[in-house]
């Protein structure tokens, strides 16, 4: 057998193996979660925010919630088309409390369409991924827990690495001068959304290139590390993802977790901030954001048990998209999952994040009004 023929054979085997593997993952992605059993009878819709993409528990039993005005509007029509945005707070100790929108001191007169957020109970910093329209940034705020709770804007971080509307979630690093941010889409979305490309190039990149990347499951997205003292961002790991989404860390910062559609990457930080990939946590359904429960050590995941319904809704079908909150936990050296609450999507369409306080779960949506508060 000639060298050329052998190389062709090897190439063919690699391509076939890739397509078979991708076909299996696509099948799993589009298959309804077999344990999708709704138990949302004790869930109550609260709040008037639109698109509560992410939420995080801070001190004094306060849940902080980011609002983006609706991710569907944001991505298809742009930031200027949204009618709301900001950061809200819900007092988890008071069952009758409603979410309230927080005032922000020192924030410039520009949009605040929040994607992912992270609250540090170590530094009292709140980090928020913000899609302003012309660009996407990470905003850093200081939380003042006195009455009333206030936020003060500290810094806006922008980088050439950040695709417009393409960065997703954020987590503090070793201290208040460092954070990591994920990239779910390597292609910048047009400033006024996918429906309004400003050039043929933007139209091709968003309507051809990005769908092809997603369909083939190409690993083209990254995690970035930003140094606030230097106002500098850089690639944080050589591990590439199909769509790096939620990110969180454990209590002592020795392990970071990065969501990649239906699995979670375990990352170990080096002294210089570099993240070394260790292994995968495989989960049985699609997940969006993830947060670390300091009380139990579990990972709290916003779930999408029927991903096909998301695609149908994006295609214009008026359909309720189910979702919920699940846990990933380690038992006898193995990672396992457990469903906490599963909602049929009629009260809150599509779930992006979930969090817990005692026997109460809160789940949020990237597109719907309010958050769902559920007694477990």
C-alpha cells in the first residue's frame, strides 16, 4: 500500500469516526430527557424582569438576578431593541418578598443587558457580562449590604477577544483583581441582531459559518482570564469547547467548572492563573448555567430537558419550553445527577439557571418574564 493511499485511508477513518461521534452526540442532544417528570405544583412566578439569564446567592440570604431584556430580542434585534435590563435582588428569608431592581451608583449612561453574573462573598464584588450593542463587556460592581442594598460601579472591562454578544458567564479568580469569562459563540453577532446584518460578511458569518460550527460540533470557543490591575485579558486554557457556557468554582478556588452543552469540564488553576483541563462530568441532559452550592458542595445546573423545543421556539413556534434545576454531586468517587425541580414551561418558558436557599429553589429564564420560586 502506497503512502498516499494509507494517508487517505487514515483520513477517511478519522472523518468517519468524527461523523459517527457527532451523530451520536446530536442524537443525544435532540432526544427528550427520559426522566422529564414535572413537579412544579409548588412554584410561584415572581418579578417583572424580562430575561433573567443568571442568578447568584450573596450574603444575608439575598439572591442577585441579572436581567437582559430578553435574549431572543437581544440576539435577533440587538441591545437597542430591548426595553429593560439591570440587576435585581430577592430576599430569600422572606417568603412574601418580591424582586426589586437595584440602583447602581457611578454607572455610565449606557445599556446594561446582563448575561452571566457572579457574586463573590469574599470580596463583595458582583461581576456581570454585559451586551451593550456595539460591544460586549464585563462590568465589575461593589455590593454595599447596608440598608438599602446598593451597587457601585467599579470598572468596565473590554477586550478584542470578546465577540459581540458572544461572551457568556463570569467567575472571580483568586482575588478581586482577576476573573474568568466564557465564550459561547466565536462569531460576533451584528450590533442590531442577526436579523439586521450590516454587511455581507456579517450575514455569512452568522447564517452560514456559525450554524456550521454548531452542527459539526467544532471546538472553537474558549475561556479567557482578565487581570483588572493590568486591564488585560488573555486566553486562560488550551482546552477548546463547542460552546463554553456557565462557569463556576468551588469554595476554595482549587477547581473550576465549565459547562459545554451536556457535560462539564473540570479545570485546575495554576499559580499563574492558567486553567488545566482535568476531566469531564457527563450529564444526561442539556444544561445552561452552573453554580456551586457552598453549603453542600453540589453543582446547581439550569437544565433544558427538551432541547428540540428550544429550536422550535426559535423557529417561531409558540411553544412552552420545559426546564428545571438539577444537581451534580460526587458519591463514592463518581459524579451523579439528581433533579430538584422540573417545570413544564407554562409559567416560565425555558430555564437558563437555578439556585437554592434551604428548601427553596429559584429558576430563571433567558427569555421569559420573572423568576420561578419553588418550595421543594
